[in-house]
C-alpha cells in the first residue's frame, strides 16, 4: 500500500513531494506503520507477548520518526 501511495504521489507531482524520493519514503513508512498498528489492534496474532511488545515498540518508533520527517519536510522552505 505504501509503495502504491508513493507511486501515486510521483504520478501526480503537484506538491512538494516527489513520490519515490523522500516524500515516497515517508509515505511508505507511515502507511506501513499504520498497517502494523491496525494489525496489532485488530489481529489475532499467534505470537508470544514479548513479540507483541517488540512490535508495538517498533511501530511507535516508526510512526514517530516518520511523522517528524514529514513535519520537517513540509516546514522546509523551497529555495
């Protein structure tokens, strides 16, 4: 899903984002993080509790860093 969104951004290319550049990487990471989040919330995972904890920590880090990258990328002025 994230790669599809990145390719759609590249196809439209009306804003600041370039789909397969940094904007694409950010969209892939955010979509992947949200998919993992919904999988952890709604899925019946057959993994041990410590595996779920590790996945939650990784998801929080992934979405957090990607959100900060998105904020920095949007707030950066184009020359």
